[in-house]
């Protein structure tokens, strides 16, 4: 069985495999965290690959290499790059040498091998039939359980291939990208002014985080700064979205262990918040609000004050609920020790967000790379080391409290003034920005000329975190998978784009 | 501990929203409506230019110049309201949910400044057999064909204590084989096309298919993408449409009741 399990081991640095550049290091010598890597075309149409690292400074660190020919994989040094390089291979047709697994990631059996949408013409792409082979675990008593893409519930589509012995999961292979909509390509040629609506449709329940990340990237590219009032209102929207998402996840955890009272209460508190948002801001989720340069609309201080009041009341109820749930022995029994993600794996795969903070990684974009109104406030970052379902539940409860406080402080001292400044688009513009979405670090790069976009790259936290799921699920019983999956709460659409 | 839970449950009052308050309610949906008396040809061309999905268009209809609004294409971006000079406003009530594709379209005469009434007869036959067989119960299988999860979030809300879909005898089921209705969201991506067809085939006849959201109705912003096969009706037959981006729980619930011919029901 150990031999079979070796298939799951992360590739390790070997001497005959050299990265195309030396991986940047932190002050203490540890390798820097990979934020994203993506392809782009230079002015002459040449392919380039840009790598973005977090080197512990507020600014991200970027390296770019030409990629007209094959490039060397950085996976042996930085396992977190595995999916990124597969996507690069699919989208740009860049040959990557030394990658342990270059099977198609984004495109399935219906897509022809020789069409790479971010460099090729994609008009009338023919439907193809090609094969895909799952990694097969062999041995006595091993059974495969295939789940999805259509799941038993109101869930996004994705495929899970479990190899189990009895109840116990030996290996899980993910096959995602069922909701791949070619979003990055759709940005190309759109007016930069009209890009936020597409960003909002990358992951619907995190729509405002996507919109703000996109807008900040455009603002950075054009040297614009959103006015103070817009920045403060954006913070309120972002924290409200986080609250709604975390409370919903907590309810989902209750559902998955059959604690129906907790689940019903959480859905009710979530709905209270959505209705408060409708009353005060005219929208349940904050779509059609953010735009490059600030916000498309302003709300008077009474509306924002009453929103903040509603948040206070809801969070008070949620706190009470969370206390009851987390102190119930049968819940503790299910949450504790389930789906442990080891800190070493979390580091190797450069995991972000709640999942990272529950596995001992101390990171949060709001504190480490502050943006907008977060520059003026202190963001507490809860960190736990157990890495199990319970740790992820507790981090969410802590963050709900912190979000409520951030909303209260911001709403209590809302700056006056306009919410929108005009953005002057230069002949060529390029900028990047990151936001701490409810699921973690969300990174946007935008490039364009004359007001039109030529490239938009989206690194969603779900894309980063999905590869960690098989490691958290291994050695658990298969019946716990829904619970572990919910505790990660990753977006399929955000990952697939 | 369990006593605390019971005590807490007993303290809760009912949050149920009465059905009268849900029908035609579109608060928070950002759907537009037209004030025909303020509509001019100039405003019409402005709002058409501002619309990112082609939901608004000017056309000749029955020999009259008119503004056409297709709710199935509208993503509620509010662009038309910003430039519409009061002729386009956020809708205060909304009844174009759970309707046929033709019924999603409204037209306003640009000279007479009135809404043009639709004289095409409304198709009825699809629903009768299902209604006859089911009485008041309905099993729904939700199918995500590639959505951004915005519609899923709102469909999930139907089971919370405010909307409580179960009070109408309507349940979400896990298998398409147990379903009477498929509630399909999202543009159908290339990668989901086969699964969408297979799911449709697995639902026993007679079956209803309802497309939900701008993407499900028309492809929305994703129409024409190389990775998208099209709107839901490009892949499987669709009976009724629930527009919105995303539609609010009230709109989805009203739409389902409309499909079942139960809107008048208390």
C-alpha cells in the first residue's frame, strides 16, 4: 500500500532538474510563497511567463521570462505551481519540461489538442474526442468511487475519483473545470470600464471581492486612487460578503453532520443579512456597485448606519449559535480530527485563506499587503495549528467577529466626499492587485491599451486550494468527505473560470 | 446542551414570508422597468448603447418603431438606469418569471410612448399533464450547467425559514430519476454539455425544464465564449424561464409557482 501512496508524494527538488530562475527567498532563507504564475503576450506577440511571489513585503515580487520555446518547470522546487503550469500548457501551448503531470487540466475530452485559447483563434473550435486517464491505485481490496460532475444537491459541478479500501480513502483525484467559461479570454477586447461585471460573475457568492480586486488592478494600472469614502464603503461591502460567506459555511457544516437546528438558524441569520443589505443598499449581493475609480453609487449615512446595526444584531445571534454548536459533544466528535491538512503540505501547496490559517499559516492580504481602507485599520489574523474541520470552523467564527468590528468602526467614521474619480486610460496600462476574499487571496492582473483590455489574469483562492483537498481527505472515511469539502468551501466556478 | 438547543428553537418566532408578499416581489434584483411617458428615441438609443448584453434594442415591430427589452438577457448592471434620464428605472414589481421565452420580451412604442401589448397566444399545453399527474407535489432537481454559483446561492435560500419551499409541497431531490422538474442554471459549458444531456435523459417523463438566471436564459455575459455551448435551450428543451442575475429567492419561487399554474394559490 505504501508504494501506491507514493503517487501522492509531492515532487521534490532533484539535482538534474533546474528551475528557469532561482526561487526568491524570505529573510529567514525559506522559499517565498508562490502567489500565481501566468502567460502573457509581449508587444511583439512573443509569449512570456510571469511568476508572482510573496516575499514578505507589502509589494509582491515579480519575475518574467520569455517563453517562445519550452521552459523548465518550477514544480520540483515549488509544488504549488503544478496546476498553474498545466493551465499555462493548456491556454498558451507553452511546453513545460520536467513537469510531473501535464495532462489537460482546463479542457476536457471535447477540446482539440492543438487549440490554445489565449494565443489561438477560437472561432468555431471543433468538438473532439480525446482520452483522459485517471491515476489508478492498484492493490487488493481497492475500489474506485466516482462522484460527479452532477452532485446530489444544490452544488456546483466537479468530478471526484476516490480510491478506497473499505470506508477509508486512500487517494482522491480531482477533475474540475466543468464550469470553465473562458472568462479570461472574454475580458480581452472589453472596455476596462465595463470589466467589473464580468469579474462579478467569476464566483457569484464572492462577487464584490472579485469586482474590487479587478477595479483596484485597473486603478493601479492607471494611477487612479479611489476616494476615501469609496474605499470605506468597499471595506464594508467586502466584510459583509465575508460575514455572509462564513455564516453560510458554518451552517453548511451543521447540515453535513445532521445538526438541523444549527443549520436552519445559520441560514436564517444569513438571510437577515441579505435582507438588510437589500433594504440599505438595494442589492442582496453587491453586484453592479464597484467600478474602476470607486463606486457607481453612494448611500447616505443613515442607510449605512442601519446596515451596521443589522450586522451587529445578526453577529450577536450567530455568536450564540456558534457557541452552542461548538460546545456540543457530538459535533466536537465529528469536527475534531477530521480532514487534517498538515502545515507542511499547506506550505508546499501555498494554500491561502481560512484553510491556510487553520493549518498554521499566518497570512492575510488585508494585513500583509494592505489596500484601500484596510491601510487605516488593524486586521486581526486568527491562526490555529490543528488543521482539521474544527480549526476551520473556529477560524470562521473568529473572523465573523472581526468583520463585524471592522464594519462597525468603518460605518461609525465614514469619510465624506465623492465616491468616484475619473480614470484616465493611457496608451498602454498594466497593473495588478490582490484582495482577501472570503476564501483567501484573490489576485487580478489587467493589461490594456486605449481603454480596452488585452489581458486579464485571475488567480482565485479556490484554484490555489483545491489541490490540497486530496491531502486532507486521505485516510478519512469517505462518508466524511462532504464535511471536509464544506470546511474548505471552495468555489468551483472561481477555480474553473 | 441539547436542552439549550430545544429552548432556543422554541424561543424563535416564525419568519415565514406570506406568499402574497413574495409574488411579484423583486427587491434587490436590480431589474429595470420603463416609464413610457419619459421615453424618447434619443433616450432609447442611449440605453441601447449602454446595455452590455443586448437586452435592450430598438426595432420595428408591427410597423412601429419600438424599444425592446428582453429580461432573459438582462444582468441588472444598471447601465441603462444611469443614462436613461428617468425613462429606465429599477423595477418595483416583477411578474416576468416562470414564463415562456416570448413572454420575457417587452416592447414600448417610441412615438406613442406606451407599452405594446403582446397578442401572441400564451402556450399552455406543456404544463397540463404534469399538473394533472402531480396534484400539489413537485420534486425539483437543481442542475448547475456552468453557473458562477450566484444562482445556486439564491436557490439554496429557498429552503431557509423565510421562504420555506417545502410549505408548497415542493422538494429538492438528489437524483434526476426522482425529479419532475429540472431547474438549470448557468450557460451550458462545453465541459458540462454531455452531463446536462445525460441528466435530462435521466429525468422520467413527463418532465419540466426551467432555465434560471441570465446565463441560463440567454448565456448572459458568457454568450459566444469558446468554452460555452450556449444557453440551456441550446442543449436541452426548455419549458419556462426565470430571468435575473441572480434572480432573488422571491423571483425564483414566484417563477416555480407560475410554471405550476399555482400563482393564485394561497
